[in-house]
């Protein structure tokens, strides 16, 4: 049983929305990550129930993928909370560049939000009466941050480390370095020796050495053949859209995903057209038990 300090709560949200970590102490309430846009009403309900007669003072984003910040705008409207985002993303948010922010690039949605300040490597945040060190965690996202509380040995790892793996290494899809950065952040986590890890998706866990070993093995597998990372990326992007819509035709999948920058890059690595690749990936989701396919209509099983 994972025992967390009384001043923090984790709302495990599944794979469409990232986990939310809520901190409440006498001085301040704060939330780390806000989930996906379509789950914003649920996020709001969770916050209102947990906060009671308190307001939300601070919102912190580990990174700005849509499943981690899609609830930002709703929370800002309701609570007027101060919002901190990774410093490298501030120019794109200021002008709301949906390509740079990856929303258009992945076929996902995010309501425009604002920010009040930024976090960067080496910063220290006070959350739940505890000091949290901000650490740069490129790999999955070149601008991502993780948060570490040495006092409690707790790591908020975002998508740098899950109990079984890590997030898509997006930079590698477009010919940029990401595998080396992912290896480096896994080594940083190993050196920190956290007692508990709260990942961006999935339950908090304490068997960190085993999770790191699985992640390192997974990374080695992907590095051996870049096509593996590309194929996994397409599968995750299609699965994400299916989780949101619950059902879509292959023609809809082709229309929504097939012209996005990340899909085109992944398809290029694989040397396949969208018309060939999307049915293949749909069949893989069916084989994995994540979906069913009737005629050309794909339905989520989760």
C-alpha cells in the first residue's frame, strides 16, 4: 500500500487524461497537471469535491501535451489559479501555436489557456508544505519537467517513467534526438533513488528498480530499430483518439490522423502510406483487445 503525505492526493485518471496530483496545506492549494479537454468537467468535479470551500491557488504543468493540460482553461476560469508551465513552452503558449504545442501535430484538442510564470531546471516549488526540486526531463517531450521531493523520496515522473515503460519518444519521429535524452533521465531517476514514483499515467508505485529495468529494456528495444518507435507512436495516437471518441470509422481515422505532422513523420520512417498504415494499426489494436472492428468501424474496448 502506497502511503503518501496527508497534504497530497493522487487522482489516477487512466490513459486519456494524465493523473492529477493535488496538494492542500494551510498556506496554499496546488494541482500538478489537469488532464484532457474532454474530461475537463470530471476534473472540475474532482477538484471541487476535494477542495471543499477552498479555491485552487496554483496549477503546475509538467509538460504541455494535451492529456496533461487540457483542463487548464476550465480551472483558470473557475478558480483564477496562478499557472506555471515549462519555460521553453512559453513562446508557443503566448501566441497559441498549436503546431509547436503538438495539438495539431497529433490530431488532439486543447482549449487555449494562459500562464503566469514558468518553471525550469533547478527551480524549487513549495507544494503541500514540502520542497520539490524541478528537473528537466527531455526524451518523451524535450520541454518536460519532473518534480522530486527529497524529504519524502517522492518523484512525480510525468511521462519520463511509468511502472511499465514511458511515453512516446516524439523527437525521434522527426529526426531529432530523443533516445539519448530518455536514457539520461532514466539514469537521473536511478541516481535519485526515489521511494515512491507517481507517474503521469497508472498507479503510484514503489518498486522503482524493477520499473527502471523495464524502461531501460524497452528503450534498448526501440533504439535497435527506429521503426519500432514510429509504429508504437502511430498505435498510441490512434488509440488516444479512439479513447476519446469511443468509435470511429477507418475513413475518419484517416481524415483526423493521417494528415497530422507526427503521423506523416512516423509513416515516413515506416515507409508506408496512411491508407496502408491505419488499417494495419487498427488490426493491431483489435489483436491486443483494445478495440473491435465491425466492417470499417473501430470501437474502443476500454
